[in-house]
């Protein structure tokens, strides 16, 4: 993956975090970068960025312990 492709992937992933989790763009970017690196570190093939963000957010819980 080129630097340009990586950047485009992170931008799309960050936008999904912002859209679905209503986080700030800065937080979305941070989450996207972590998601990208985690996929690489675990040896996973990168899927569509929106799907990777959704998969990550599916594991999130709110203060009451329910998945948001």
C-alpha cells in the first residue's frame, strides 16, 4: 500500500468513526490510525475502512455495559 493509499484508507475510516460514533475529527483520525496499525500488527488483511471501523465500534460498550 502506498502512502497515498494508506492516507485515503485512514481518512475514510476516520470519517466512519465521526459519522457513527459522533466523535471529533481528531478522535476519528486517532481511532482510524490505531485500527490501521492493529490490523497490520495482527497480520489481518485490511478490509474496507468503513467496515473495519464498524467492526471496531461493535466491540465498544457504553457506561451501562451494553454495546452501542
